[in-house]
């Protein structure tokens, strides 16, 4: 069963190729404000993430896998979550 946030993420991505906070804004717009995604909710809704650095793929995997690798994604996640949001 697809949860409501995942359905809105898919709908947002069907409209246009988006990433990050553009997806979050689109979901808020599509749901008339009923679904308010945070970065962690967005990443949990996706099976596989691709990490780009200067236009090059530097890693891919699930949120948990990327955090565990302690690479660019993990550093960005720690900065965004302020260390308060777990995997």
C-alpha cells in the first residue's frame, strides 16, 4: 500500500523532474497544504537516492545506507537535521 506522502511525491515527480526542496514545495502545493514533508519524510518515501556533486554521481542507495557510509550525503544530512533526526 502506498502512503499518502509517497503518492504526492510521485505526483510531483510526474509533473516535472524535481529534486530536494522543489519536491517538498510541489507536494505542499498539490496537497493544498495537507501534506507537509520534511527532508526525512521525503527520503523515507524514496527507495533509492542518487547523490550528485558538481553534476557527477558520487553515491547511491537508501537513506540509511548513505548515512552509514559517512560521505557527502551523511555530512549534508547532519547539517540539515542538526543532528536531531535519526535514520
